[in-house]
C-alpha cells in the first residue's frame, strides 16, 4: 500500500521498499480501568458505555491530531531526501 502511494507521488527512496503498514493488538490484562477517576470500574466495551463528555473529548483529540498530522508531514516531506547519511534515512523510515 505505501509503495503504491510512493510510486504515484514519485516519492521513492531506497529504504521505502521495506516499509509496510500493519496494526498490532495486545492482550487485555484486566477488565478494570487501571487509573484515573474511573479506576477499578469495568472497562467500556462500546463507545456508548462511556459518557458523552468523554466521547466529545476523544473526538476533539482525534480532530486535533488529524488537523496537525498532515501539516507535520508536509513540513517534513523533504527530510527523507535530504538525510545526511543512509543511517539517518533508515532511522526516519523506522520511526
């Protein structure tokens, strides 16, 4: 998927062929909330189990991150091509 995008946008770099997007899941160690005001209560299974205030706060965080993420990528788009060494380029791709 990433390599297709890179080819369409002419963003090839020798290190990008090894990249792949994936998601990771982890085991839930406990069914209880482990910190904060809700510590000790059962974890919510669906969004509507939480309060409207929490859902609004989460939506705001998602919107803010989405708004800034594209700007960050755009500001750093030449960073990979201008990395001083191959090691530096590899570190950029690994992060």
